């Protein structure tokens, strides 16, 4: 039975940097995960989850993340970012009656945003910054 190793964050970040330096753009999270695993592979076989690759990419500061979403019918309030788990900021507007109304939510960490009808992330595009 093959044995897999779990890379640490520094190994993943270094592999990501090499992948994005040569590819410039990777148009799905699954592909990015495969490239990173391939980059890490030496005498040992590494395994890493797609969500973890996304989180390291967001933290790296060298990758622009494009989030492609579909709209869902859900309208309940949202606290956590579905992309990076950071706390979402409420986007509000003043009403003519002097109150405020929530228009949607925004994530300062990864750039995700949604209106009152939730936008559900379905695909990610990772591009080298600069
Ligand atoms: Zn986020």
C-alpha cells in the first residue's frame, strides 16, 4: 500500500510559488491541487486537500483569486466567508426612514462578496499577481 505524506504549510507555500511562477494562471482548484502535489513529489507522495491549497493561496499574497459564483435563493444572514472562513463585513445602506438595511456581505481577506441572495462559490481561478 502506498504511503502518503501531509506537507506542512511552508512546503505548500513554496510549491505554490513555483507552480504559479510557471503557469501564471490555473483555472480550477482541483488543477491547482494536482500541480502542487506534483511539485511536492520527490521520493515520497504528498497528499493535500483542495480547501487547504485555496487557504494557502489566499495567505500567500502572490496570487489573485477570482471567485466564480452562482446565485442561490437563500437570504438568511451570513457570518463567515464561504471561501476563506474570515468574518464577513455587512454592506449596509441608509433607508429614507433613517435606519439601515443590509445589502449584502463582503470579505476583506479574499474579496468574496454577496448580495442578500447568497452567491455560492462554484469555481476558482488563481492568477499570479503583478
Ligand atoms: Zn473570504
